[in-house]
C-alpha cells in the first residue's frame, strides 16, 4: 500500500495518508496569544490540512491534546466544543505537557478517515 506524504521536510511531514487514514503531525499556533486564540489557530490548521488530504473534522477518528497548564483546560474546551461537529465528537485524550517552545500553550494531533 502506498503512503502519501504532504509538506515533507527534513525532520517530519505535516500529513501522511495510508489506506484511507489521515495522520497529522502535531499542530501548534504560529502566533502568540492566549489559550483560546492558540486553540482556534491550531484548529484552523487542522481544518486546512484535513481538507488537503480529503477529509474534514467530522471524520476525525482520534485527537490527542497537549496543553502546558491544566488551568487552561476549560478555556481550551470552550473553543474545541464550538469547533467539533455535534454527534461526531472523536475519542480524545488531553494531557498537561511541557511543549518544545515555551510560547506554545497547546498542541493537537489528530487521526482521521478520508471521506
């Protein structure tokens, strides 16, 4: 089976597609902001990348969310809940983690099915 990769770099690819499943790299905000602003930006990246791979947020199979401070959990969830498709909320894990850049407050990884 072929593996198709998008936005291939020296260290990683942004997307890999195999057998109808879309795997995204962890998405982070490129602009500084509070947890709501960063979460909204990250979800926008996810929307764009899923569309490029022939999927969308209604087809997410699993999400992993890393936040730097659990005090931001409720605010992050507020943005997440406004974004996800009601009735198609994916299985999800959220953990507190130290991210690679101290300016990043949230990183989200998703796996989705192609449409």
